[in-house]
C-alpha cells in the first residue's frame, strides 16, 4: 500500500511541477498576444488610400474619390474631418458607393456629410443594403436628401461625363436588397442582373466605363458584362486583419476569410477596387489593423 501511495504522490507532484512550468508560458503568450492586438484596435484612424489605374481611352489623369460605408458615423462637427480629407485631394468627382446611411443610427451624420459635399464636386450615388433596412417613408426621406443636395442617384442608369478630354460612363446599380423577396430569393438576383445587362447593352460608344456597385463578391458578373473599372465597398475590410497574412477575417455575404475584403483586384479585363469603408461606431466588433478608408483612384492613360 505504501508503495502505491508513493507512486501516486510522485505522479501528483510531477503534474504540479508541469503546471508550474506551463503557467509562465501561458502568461507570456497572453501578454505577447495583447501587445500585438491592442495597438491594432487604436491604429485605425482615417487614412487616404490611393490607387492608380491605367485605361484605354483615358487621355488625361482623372481623380476620383470613393466614399463607402459611412453608416452615418461621425467625423467631427459637420463631418469636417472627412470633408477636409476629400478636399485635400481635390478630386474631379466623388462617387458614393452605398451604406452612407445606417439601419440603426440616426441619419444626422449621413445628411451632414451629403450636404457638406454637395456643390463642391460632381457626386454620384448608389444604394447599399442598409439604405433599404428601414420603412418605406424613411427610405423616401433619405432619397429626398440626395435630391435636395443635387447628388445624382444611379439606379440601373449611366451618366455620361467628360473629364480632361476623356469620355466616361459612370454606371450604377441598386443593391440586391432592393428586390428582396424571402419567398423567391432568385428574384433579387435576376433583377440585379437585369440592371447590369441593360447597362452593358447601352455601352456602345467606346467610353471608359466605371461601375459603381456596393457588393464586391459579384465581380464575376461585372467582368462578364465588360466594365472597365468597378468600385465597391460592403466588406468593411474583413473587420479584423493581420497585415501581410490575413486580408480580412469576415465580410458580409462572403463569410470567413473573404476573397474581396479590400484592395485592388483583376478579373479578365475588369479592375475592381474595394474600399474598406468608414464605419466605426456603427459596428459591434471594433476594427483590428483595419484603418478607416477614403479611397482616391487616379485614372491614367
């Protein structure tokens, strides 16, 4: 009996020693993890990210500001921080890629931004999913703000403009949520595709075509219809990033490790740029190594 007790005592003592050895390792690992993660939650101020895209038919440089996924978040009194950032780059036009309004936050900040940008630059707007996550009268009041500001909403339509001698067709489609029908999910996809088809069929004048569409995961369709440049948002940069390792952890409608979280992508002859957006207090999970993003696109010959 004594021999059994001694063996048990030795095993118990050995386990205690192993636990004591592991404890500092666990604590050290936790500290290292915190040191790596905590700065990532704070180094997420507003950044201006520039892309250069070369296009056939572009005769002079054209500068475009892409604003997406504001979600009615605050950028100072009168949205001054965001407006100043745009002014600092003096773009030729501003494209608004959806979710400027939010399903849960009041419209005040979105309206302040739209009124602040109105009249400074030509502005074109497409809806995101959040524009439709409200009652019909609320949606109507939001669209009335656009009209009041002289901001052109593109709903399956194209605007023909000339900048620096370059003919550009700015095409815009509604977010698929505009036709959401839970009893017939394919109805939304069909209506969305119909807008793309109509826009593609109208593009017969050899202009440079820019498609403004909220959702980047549809790049296969955008390429199929031959748009030169697609500008999107919606993915919020995948919310959590590990620079140079993981471009995004999760994005709506793409799931874990999204293919199109943010950045520049190529599909056949189509270039797509996805903004990481401007949402901050509207999101339940804070951004990690995922700065708020104003995108500037420079078109060059």
